[in-house]
C-alpha cells in the first residue's frame, strides 16, 4: 500500500496508532516532514524516508529548487 498520496492528517492518525510506513521525501514539504517525525517519535512509530534519485536523471520539469537540506517548501 502506498502512503505517499495520503494527507498529513491521515498519516498522523496512522502514526498515533503506533504503525509505521515508508514515504518519499518529495511528496511532503519540510514542515510536514518535521511534524510527522515529531508524532512518530512520541508514538513510537517509525517512518522510513526514501530519498529520491538525483534530479539530474529525473524525467519531467523541475518547478522549484529544493532548500539547503534537499526538501521543498510548502508553497508548491
């Protein structure tokens, strides 16, 4: 089951139930990632973050460059 398409509110509910999942860092903005990490830490659940392939080899157009830590801003 893919969790990348789920909104943050549903992911938080899953984490609060103590369940973990895998997400791509490209599907969530930096503030969402930080919020999910905080909830996971307090609930004992684990999120496995998948780093995307290099944008040099990605197909399509890059609309916005990532921030210093490789994440995108929420205003996309």
